[in-house]
């Protein structure tokens, strides 16, 4: 009687991967990973998909991202490295920028450390210093004792450089998290070429080059470790002492909030229906919703007239 195989294709694939991992010796665990995952997170219409397609040499026209979009790329030169790219949709208004980025990076860091912890538990004593190694910076790293490095490589992209050239706050945030910072525009082949170099470095481990540009009148191109607080300077305010900041990060946040006033909690609570929040507007969907709302109101009025007529007859 033939043997019945109950495993699903997914279970067989998972078993095959576990078998291969168990066959890898300790001497082979230090090699560069053959797979990498890159997350692109940013505001709606911020150019994430356009940048991703250009970096992956895709010819198809980019489409608006619906919550989450998945892509992958393969580099055939040298090591055969596969990169999985996830583009996440978000929406950030100017006045919420610093606060939103702070919460977003904190949430990403919490999930990263959680994944590290789970991987460490699964690996046992074989990767006891995995999390610690992710945080180690060179001893000569600028402002090493004053920054809070992100646990994984981080790249901050200022897209649409032709529309947004104010970069001082982003420059401070990038250095504080030991991240790289670049400004780009899909309208500039030169900027896109440099952006692709950074993307290839994160996705495939390729050398990103030595280009550095800190001139605020030009697109910034600052690899991690190439900047410092002394080069960035102080926030653009005449009275720093009046802000009562606890640390440099808090100072920059307060200065930004002075330039871009924040909505109070009471103002945010006034908008109880998220569907009416202009931050999440979708013209086609909103127009259809408005039409259906009108039809519903008309139906209610007709129904009320019908019930009123029935009451008069009785």
C-alpha cells in the first residue's frame, strides 16, 4: 500500500531549510548572509515605490501602495544574494513629522529587539552576543557616547529633493540614530545613481562608495559615521535656554515644534470619525462614500414619509 504523505508543501520547505541550517558548521556562520530584508517606510506619495523600482531596474510604471507591497531582487554578480523588499504605506504631516518618526523608529526598534531575542533563544549559546554586536560602533565613531544607534542598518531618504530642501532636523536625527542620510529625486539621474548605490549596499552588501556631501544648499549624501553634532551645529532658534530641553534630541524636537505648531489633544479629539480625517483622504473612495451617504439620507426621508402616511391612515 503506498505511503500517504501528510505534510504540506510549506511544511516540506520548512523542514528542508531546517535541515540545511543544521548541516552548516560553526565555521560557516560568519559568512555574509545570502538573503536580506529591506523595509521602505514613508508617507503617501513620497516616492517609495518609484525609488524601489529604479533600484531594482524594473521598467513597469509604479502603482500606489495599498498598505504593504512586496518585491524581491537578485544580484547575480559575485555572491548570489536575494533581497526581499517590503514597502509600507504611511502618512505624515509636516507638523507631526518629528513625533511620528520618533514613535515609528521606537516601534521598529522594539520589534527588531524582539526578533533578536527570539533568534537568540532559538540558537542557544551559538549566538549569545548577536544583539550586542548589532549595537557596537567603532571607538572613533563621532559622538559615540551621545547617540543612540539603531540596532540594524538604517537609511533615511529625503525624497523629492526638488520640493523639500530643509534638512537640518533630518541630519540631526540621522546622526543620533547612527543612520545614513541621503536626499534624492527621481528627476535626477545623478541622485538616483547614488541612491541606488546606497540601496545596493543595504540590500546586497555592495560597497556604497565614499561620496559625502554636507552642503545644505545641495542634496545631502552622508553615510553613517561621516557627520557629527559639531558639524551640524545648533538648532535654528535665538533662545535655546527658554525651551528647557533635557537633552540634544529633546531640544531639536522642541525647536521643530516651535516652527511647526502641534495640534493640542483636544483639537485631535474633535475629529472622532477617522473617515473624515483629511490625512487619510482618498478622492475616489470619499466621493463614492459621499454619494452613498446622500442615498442613505434620501432613503431615510422616504421611509419616514411612508411611516407617517401609514399612521395617518390608521
